[in-house]
C-alpha cells in the first residue's frame, strides 16, 4: 500500500504540535501542514503562553488534568534540556492573588505545577488590595519561538508546509486520505461550527526586564507574565467580539491595572499592543468524522476550540488527535485489505 497522505490544516500551537505527534507516531505517513497563516501571524503568536489552565465547562476535569499534565511534563523536559532557549520554554515563579477567598480551595492543576502553596503574610504585603493568594512555579512559552521550533522539527522529519486558505475540507479529498482540522477560530467558517465563538483578548508586550515574578489577579483579567524577550500585560475577555483592532482606551486601562499590581511597570518601555481571538467552545472539539460525497469518503479528525488554554493543553490534545489519526489509518488499511481479498 502506498504511504497514506495526511494533511493537518492549521499552523498555530495546536496544528503544529498535532502534526509533530502524528509524525512521531506514524513516520511512514506522508504529512503536510496547510495554513493561511504561519508564525508570527497566528492567534498563538499573540498568547502569553503561560501554563495555567482555565476550566472548560463541557470537558471532564479528569480529562483536562490529563491534557495539562502531558503538556507540562513535555515542556518541563524541554526546559531542562539544551533546546530550552531555542524553543523559548522556561520556568517562571509567581503569585495568583485574590480580593476574596476563591470558590475552589485547590485548583485541579495544583499538584502538577511546582511548589503550589498559600502565599505567606510577608508576600501578601506586596498586594494591599488582596486578601489571599497562591504561590507556585509553572512554565511559560515564548510563543513565536516555540512555533518556529515546532516548524523546524517538522521540516527535519520531512513534513511539507504550504500557505493556502482552505474553503472547505472536502476540497482536500482528492489529495489526502486523512485531514486533521486544527483551525482554531477559523473552524467557525470552515466547518460552520456555531458552538465556537471568539473571546477577544487584548494584551501589551512591554520591555521591563527587572520584572521576574508573574502576578495574576484571580479574576483572570489582570496579569503580568514575564518572558524571555518581553513582559505580557493583560488583558481582556470580550465574548463574541471579532474585532482585531487594538482599542487605545483598553490599552490604557490594562496598563493602569497592571501598574496598580506592580508599580515599577510605570517605567516599562517599548509598549506593543496585540489582539487575538480565543477559539472558545463549551468543550474542545476532539473527535473523528467521515465526510462522504457520491460514494467517495474523507476521514477527518477535529482538534480545535481550546479557548484560553491552547498552550496549557496543546500536547495532551495533540497526542489524543494523533491517536484518532491512528484509528483512521487502521480503518483505511482494513478496508484496503478487504478490497484485495
Ligand atoms: P491559531 O493559533 O489561531 O491557529 C489556527 C491556524 O489555522 C492558523 O494557522 C490559521 O491560519 C489556520 N486556519 C484557520 N482557518 C483556516 C483555513 N480556512 N484555511 C487554512 N488555514 C486556516 N493560552 C494559554 O494556554 N496560555 C496563555 O497564557 C494564553 N494567553 C492568551 C492571551 C491572549 C490575548 C489570547 C488571545 C489567547 C491566549 N491563550 C492562552 C489562548 C491560546 O492563544 C489559544 O488557545 C491557542 O493559540 C489556539 O491555538 P490554535 O492553534 O487552535 O489556533
């Protein structure tokens, strides 16, 4: 049987990591990544890239925890290797602070991040408007570096990359045996998923190299995430807004909120404003589908809708999507054997 041809549509963190898991698990397949945007022009490039999960209401906590654990373990190993600087992965310690006690005493991910503990009174003195908090160490991705690193690994495995907008998945059926849909918010149009909606996020990337600890307000709206090249200041969560233009009054509001948490940011320089649309859904779309037209079939695996947690969960969902691709391969090989006999 000739090598099966697999196309991954999407070159954000989900598409590239899914392609890498497929290339690792099924090296005999001919693999192609197709996307209308590559780094530095994807939503994934805008993200802060912190590994702090957000709870997804429609996916069981057990599954979310597994996805986060696999992602954390994978990136922790990279952070502990010579690849760390090129991949843009590093450990970062800091605080999540609350004005009133959080509803859940321990978040589901508290035993996966490192050294999770309540903040001490001395630490809380830094945040006079907050009553309590949690201290922990997690991982952060410099998103464009990580996407470039993933692309480099894929190219080294012989994976082809093409810039192309796909109008519908069926247009790929004559060229590919299996198509993996990792189009993020693009799936709203591509597969008409009405359950998928944007949550607009505006962030500032600033130069403030003296800021080394992250600070996240427990409401999830205000955060300061130091990275390799800049510090990400956030943010906004605007449900159903498709507007990709930065709003100057929001920029000022974000800056003021962050300065009230970390006054030294008043001296931050080189402020750049970025906007991205989180591909949000009640649960991640991670399943198989068979498309058919006039007796012809195309096997599809969907992996999109990671909302606010694409970086926090990407390796876990990529492994699961690769497993589904494995089921498609087995089905195709089974049907070609049946056709022979
Ligand atoms: P994208 O990065 O949007 O990639 C989609 C890909 O599909 C692109 O290559 C696009 O060109 C391609 N595509 C779409 N439609 C088509 C089509 N029709 N034809 C061809 N190609 C197509 N997550 C975290 O875990 N931690 C964070 O700290 C964090 N911070 C964030 C801050 C902000 C401001 C925002 C906006 C998001 C943040 N996120 C964070 C969420 C994270 O960015 C997303 O969950 C993640 O980027 C989704 O990745 P993706 O690969 O699914 O989508």
